[in-house]
């Protein structure tokens, strides 16, 4: 969400916050460079949805900015690159010769933009840390260096900001410089001023391509001048875009936009809720029950179209607080859940994610799924019995899902054994001496995650 005060939808949002739950938890599970290298080696394509906290900038460092406690959402795509030749935010799957430090992009949606829904920041480390090195304080020098680096990357090439963004711009300032200054810690260098909670999801090349195509299509009419972007907290916010991009990759249903405002006020995506929802969707679906998979329309479609399920190995959560030694931003930050005021289910779910190792540790996650696949195989029930339990109109389609499901489980079980062996080899590799956002991958590691033997063209 925008770092400026947003008027559109503000009244409805304030009213809806009567059932919001505030949280000030500061969790740090940042993986080591070696862990990042191992993860990228196993899963070269992955999406990472990040809920990031409010922003509170100290006076004396350019524009004085403060955002709401609803926070902001960032979508990072590993294995995806920005097309610098386009002169506008366009992304595509990375070529083999793409620089390692830019083999990933972070997408941000902001009310500042007039002719784009999202912009793309190249490089995971720059997206989250700018030019700040691990353990160093965030000073004015680093703040200015990061803006200069962002300009060199051309993050806002072809992007027009709304005129009201410049209302408080000093008379001597240049618009281009002000665009980069007002966007620090919102569109890039997120960790300068925001806590973040990220849920990452492994994808194969085909699903990542579908996600990329959705996002490029979303920006296309704004690039052509056919539309002007109208950010709206209830019907068109940063979480709508991230959620629906993941829907294009088969993870869940699309979130409807342009709903009647009173309905939208009680059901709209909020960054921190979306983080929890994605972590649970990718780890906790009852995939041991083939009937439950069939009854979940999105899971069924993902299995038949892509040969995958939303809940699968490698979906991990990560948290990192804002830079602690910080001259530029306050670090006592809030980020809300939009929750039921009586039952309050989101906080216990959030706590569980950062308590159980399988949500945050790759080896624990892989071993959890290895055990799950073994239990599924051991408890397999005869096809004829399962099909007979369905209504006659469903029996043929259920049989198709049954066959595809067990082929998937068999192949996924074999793949996870290979993943555990590869993870062990990565852990024996020499340590890396500095933090790196994206680690170069051996060509043998860049393999599609679609499970062998499960063709998307079989049976529809």
C-alpha cells in the first residue's frame, strides 16, 4: 500500500478495522547464505509473497513519510528477470546469461503510479536490503547510495507518478529524484524501514510462465494508455495483485475485484492474513485424502493441468525485522491481521508457523513431506471402492483424479529423496563469505519441478 495518506476507501477501511487485530511481533528467521544457495539449487523457480509492516520515517531525511498499520505486500519471483529493453515494467523468465544478482524480481503495487499497476525491482538482495551490507548501520550515506543504485537499475523507467505525489516536493528537487526518494522501503530496499514476513512457494517453469503472463497482461492496458491505475484498499490493493498472480499459477482461487464496497469492506485481502493463508495453503491442505483433493476445485485443476498440488515440499516461511541500527526509520512497527474479534484465529496460526520447524527449515520440511507421502502410499484404498462412493455424475472425473493423484504421489516421493540427497551435498559445500541475494546455480540444478510421469495433457 502507498506510503502516502490514501484518501480513496479510507473511511471504509477505518470502519473495517474495528475487527482488525494488531500485532507487534518481531521475528527473525533470516536464512544463511548457504541455506539460500541450497534452496535456490533445489527450487530455481519460486514465488515469495511478503507482508511488510507499516513505515515510520524520521525527520530530516527527504520526504517525511508514514504509512498505515495495514502494511504493504511484495511479490518476489525467483528465476524471473525484468526486461530492461522494454523501457517499462515488463518481466519474463530469465535467460541463461542473466547476471546472478538479477535472477529474480520484486513486484510492488503503489497508489503513486498512474500508468502501471506494478513495478519490478531486480535482485532479491537489493529488493530487501538495498546496498546495506549485513551487520552495518543504515546511515544517510547508505540511504543515498541505494537511491543512486535504484536509478541506475531504471526501476521507474516508463512509469508516470500521479501529480499529487509531488505536492510536497521541494522546489529545487527533480521529479525523477523525488520518485526514487519517496519510494524507498516501499518499492525497493524494503528492510530499511519495514519488518517482513514472507511465504515462498516452489513453482516449475510452466506455472511461473503462467504467473508472469498474468502480470504482464495486467500492466498492458496501462502501458498503452487505455487505463489509469486507481489504487483502492478494498477492491484493488497490493494484495489483490499478489493473490491473483498466485491464482494464475494454480495455488488458489482468484480474489474478485470491483465488488460492492460494503461487501468488500468485510472481505478483502490484507498482507499479513495473506502471508498466513499462503503458508497454510502450501503446507496444510489435507492432501493425504484424495477425496478432499478432488473436492477442492483449485487443487483438482492444478493436479490435472500442471501435475502438481498447492501443498508440496519446499514451501517455507521467513521473517526479518527492519534494519535495527537505523538512522533513517523508526523500528517500532505494527502490522495488523484482519481478524474475527472473538475467535481471533490468525494469531495462533501465525505463532504456529514460527514455532514448528517444518514451516521454516528446509530439511524439516522435506522430511515432513517424505513421511506424509509414505503414509499416503501405505493407506491407499482401492480405486473401485473410492469411485463407487462418488455420485454417478462424478465417477469418471474422480477416477481420473485418483489415477493422476497416485502417480503424482509416487513420483513426488521419489523426487523428495533426491532433494534430501542434494541438500546434504549443498551443506558440505564451502561456505560463502558474504550475503548474496541470488546464488549462481549449477546447470544440473535447474530442473523443472513438475513431477515426472504426470503429463498435463493426460485426460484433459
